[in-house]
């Protein structure tokens, strides 16, 4: 929607060999705080396969949500927003893989 903001985050993997960090692990999302919705800008979403469950939605300050795609382990995100909603610092978890999730307005 018109009130959606595009964010790019990078998910880092703790203890991962360099092969997991190159290329960079970027993910682009559209967040609409007015509607408390999030969408990932990827092929699975475009095909209608990715589902989202928003758990916490506080305008430009906090967002926790889970993404689910058939055949893949769900990804849990927990973000805190700074600079009036321009930056993200947080974490992600996908099964046994977890680490920082950082980024900002794209």
C-alpha cells in the first residue's frame, strides 16, 4: 500500500564459514505499520507461497513476525527500529540457524 516502507535486512549466521556470507544474505521487505502487515519481496511471495504471521507491531519501533514457505523451515524475525523507523537492529532464527538481522530503509 501507499503507507508501506521498503526495508533491506542482512541476516548473519553465527559461526558460519565464509561460503554462507558471500554473497551477502540480503532480504527485502515491505512493512505497513498502519495495517500491521509485512511482505517479503521474493519469488515465493510473488507466487503466493509465502505466508506471514505478525506477532508484535508497534509503529516504527518494534516488529516480530514469522515467514512460512512450503517445504522450508519457518523464519522468525524480531526487530527493533531506530531513527524514527529508518533503521533495524534485531535477530532472526530459522531452525538451528540464528543470528543478527540488521538493516534499514531501502
